[in-house]
C-alpha cells in the first residue's frame, strides 16, 4: 500500500495524519531565538534583540517572597481563578494607575497572557467566528485563533492610521460578519499607542456593531511620552488581558490576568478548571509581591528609555532610517525596503555577520513583512551600544 504523501509522519506504525489545527505557522521569533542560542553555545557573542524579554530579573521583592514561601507554604493548586489576595491586588492596581474601579470578582489570574488569549477566544467565539486583528500585529493572535478553528480577520494599518485600526475598518469588518476585535496599545511590533480619543472611537464602533472588544495591555507601564489608557476607561464591557512578563520583568514565571465582564467569569472559570486547573502557585506569590517593587520597576523602564533614545540616534547611522514612531513597549519597527527585499534573509545574514539577533517583519505582517524588521531594546544599555557599533561597522562593509 502506498504511503499517504500528505502525511507529515513517516515512522512505521504511527497514524498517518496530524490534525489541521496543528499546522499553524511557527512563531518565528522563537526560531530566531533558538538559532541565536546555538551560536552562543558554539562560542559566538550574540546580542539578543529578537525577543521581547527584559534583560532584568524578577523584582527583588518577588524573589524574596518566593524564597520565604518555599519554606513556609505548600504551594499547591490554587483556585482556577487565582489567589484571592492577588485578585484583590490586581483590582487595586486599576484604581492606582487609571482611577478605574474593578471588582476583584472580575479578575481572572492566568498562566501568562497566552492562556488569557486562549480562555477569551474560547469563551467568546465559536468555530468559524471572525475576529479583527490589526496588521502588523503579534503573530500568536492569528495562530491561536486558527488553532481554535476561528478566523483571523486582518485589518491593514499604516502610517496614515498611525499603525492602529480605524472605526471605518471595524464597521466594514462587522458588515462582513466579524464578531470581535483584539487591539494592543502599546502595540507589538510597532510600539505605537492609541490616545484616549482614538480608543473611545474604537470602543464606540465595537459597541455600535455588537462586537467584543479585547484589549491586550501587556505593555502598559512601558510608555515614554504619556501613560497608556486602559480600555476599561471607555468600555467597561471590554475584556482586558495583561501580564507580569513585560513591565514586571517576569517572562519565565508565566503569570498574567484577565479583567472580564461579570457574565463571563463563570464560563472562563469552567474553561480554566479544565484546561489549566490553576495558575502556577509559586508565580502567584511572586506576582503579588511584585506590585510593591514600583521603584525598581521604574528604574528598569529608565533603562529602556535610554536604550530607545540611543538606538533612535544610532540606527540611522547604520542605514536603518525608516523607523516607525515608538511610543511604548521596547521595540523599534523598521522599514528596511531600501536595504533588502527579503527581511528574513537579511536578519539571518545579520546574525551570521554581526551576532545581532533581530526578527523579520514576516512574523507580524504576512503581506508586507518582507519589508520590515523588529529590534527589541529590552537588554542592557551596554548591549544596545555594542549592537549599534556592530551595525555601523557592518553597514560600512556592505556599503
């Protein structure tokens, strides 16, 4: 019997076909990170500008709380919604930062923002539902929706819209059957933000079209000109996703949260019980303490500000002149169409020649990403200065 040529598996005795949902594209950032790690293991000097990972550890207060908990607490399962003390502290955070009241009962602690996306998409959308995603945007939005049998509905953004969706695009998407919108402000990869008026306009468009509004706010706290607005300030019915990974410098702890309308708490709780049982207990202890490390976290942000200023000054000297305005997060999204027609190949060559790992725009924009690349400036200022030096030297060699 001839082997099924459509099968990705060739080992005898195994089923021949995998599920279609397992065929989502790779998250290219992670592939670049893996290649960079291989080069480091071989002795190369690599500067990591590919992944959005702070170069600082978890706050000291978080580490101290965990050290104590390891000797005094069981650190077993918590409830599926998270530790009550952490839920209450997250709710208080909204009063402190935004002047917005949040009922602790509407807080859901999650295993990172990634679990928050999965829980939200499952709770809100059936198979086949269309969800609007701005492009360029975080690729895992698309891939998670696809794996769940839902449909990413791409809304192209550009400089004219300041790399954010417009109300007119949402009206058109709703007319085409879209049931929700996911936005991020500050955005990944561009770093651009919605001001209060644009955010209110988008919220009104979602309300007018009976679309769910999901707001990814994981880069809140990392803004350089003006503070970010939470969607809850203009849309109490919005679903907000946040994380301890970025501002709180806790990527590997895999801990985040949702703010959801009251009617969604129990459905999401049921999903969380079955999919995750509970968020990691030790990470919740760390997260609770991290809220009290504001001075340390603000000092970290000043490093990012210095890195941003340095690169905005130095990258043009190395030929990277078309940089998208960067209001927040820790990314620079650069139009490299005057340097290459293949940003993925360009990034691979740059890593090989300079030891600088960065990410092709193809991760974030399947249509135009070959013209763009993203630099993360979440490392140390010394690393950013060395990267600028290497890029200038590389540019001179190529030029």
